[in-house]
């Protein structure tokens, strides 16, 4: 029977208690869990009770890690799950931790998607770039449409980028090619880039 040798407060994480066992592995719990399971030095646990404790420890560990990650910056559920995996948390516990943060309103993919779109649209990027960022940040596709509707991309964004790039110079064919590549990398579509650059080379309509 697993027997508790001692309980010791963690020196690194506030509110964490280390429960040492004879003939069983150390279990890390919260103070509330110690009270809930009425743990004390010398207490014997059945295998089922010890298993319950280890599962509770996995859940509390994932919650603690998830809360710490989300306190640093806003991110998507997918990003959080990836980070929890990288930190060694089990998948089932990570999913429960993500559910918990969603219930608290801390984790919200729709809100995060809108924030990402506003940020990149405000920096003068095109729709393709916005979609690339949503994909890279593991935002579910069902959140994309609503977020993209909030994208405030001024109609003259391309024109302003071109003018800023040219600085009043009349571009030659080589410069137009470089400018075209720059705008495509900024996430603007081929047709809109071509149309914008035709104003500088209306005679042949190729660039």
C-alpha cells in the first residue's frame, strides 16, 4: 500500500505541495487538493486512491502551466496545446486545462483571431498575410470569416505602400519587378497588385 512519508511545500511554485510516498513516486498537488483528499504523513492509500491522486496531479499541473503561459500573452487554443505538449503535459490533462481557461474567458479563439487581424491590417498587410498568420497561429478556420470581416484595410493601402517605396521616383521595369515581389510578400493578391502597378506602366499593362 502506498504510504505518505511526508508533505512538503514547494520551494519553486507557490501553493504547490510535494507528497512523498514509500514505495511510490512523488506526487505534486495543490494545497486545496491536499485538504480535499485529507492527506497527512503516515496515511496509507489504496492503489485506486493513489491513482486518483496522480490523475489530479496531472490536471493541476496542466492548469498551472496553462495559466502561466496565458498570463504572458494572448494565444489560440491550438498554440496553448502545443506549448503544453512541449512542456511534457499529457494530452487529456492539457485539453481539460484549455477547457477551463475557455470557461474563464481567458482563452478565446474568436477574440484572438480578431486581434491578430487588426494588428496586421493596421500594419498595412493584405488579406493573404492575415490568413497566413491565422493559420500559423493555429486559429480554427471557423473563426476566420468573422475576424476577416473586422479587417479595416484602407482602400488606398497599396497606393500608400507604393508611394512610400518609390519616394517620388519614376520606376523602371526592374524596380517595378522588385515592387511587385514586395507587395505580394505583404499578402496582397496578384490581381490587385497588378492593377495597382499598371498605373505606373499603363502603356503595356504587364506590370
